[in-house]
C-alpha cells in the first residue's frame, strides 16, 4: 500500500460523517450495527417496549418478553470508526492499517 493511497482514503472518510462517537449494537455474535451515539441511545430506549416473536419450527408461536441482556452495546470512537472505513477503502485489515499508521508517525 502506498502512502498516497492511505492519504486519499483518509480524505474520503473524513468528509463522510461528523466527528462524534458511535454506538455498536451487537444483536448476534456476527451481526453488529453501528449508529451515531445519540441515535444508538434512542434505539436502545425504544427497545424498552419491544417484545420477542418466537416462531420456532414445530412449536407454537409465542410473543415473549425481550431479553435485553443478549443485546450488547459498546462505544466506538470516531477514530476507530474512521480506521474501519479507511481499511475497507484500501481493502486491508485493521491490523495492517495500524501498522501503516505506526510507520507514518
């Protein structure tokens, strides 16, 4: 990867979103959504009224209370968000990007 490519990717990412933190909401181990922090908090607050529709094969369908303990949230900084976006633009891993950042510093 050339330094020029890294700088070009940084420019593209920096104009995409304002510099705010994000909320990562893990619904399943491989299914995470990312929202601006305030929107993530709004979504989590809306889940206070949510219920779970269980449609298991060969069992009666039921609506039960939502187990919010299975939904995990973490805060993601704007810097980490940008790293993921830059790595995707450059088609490299986050670890490769971090190595490039160390070399550039």
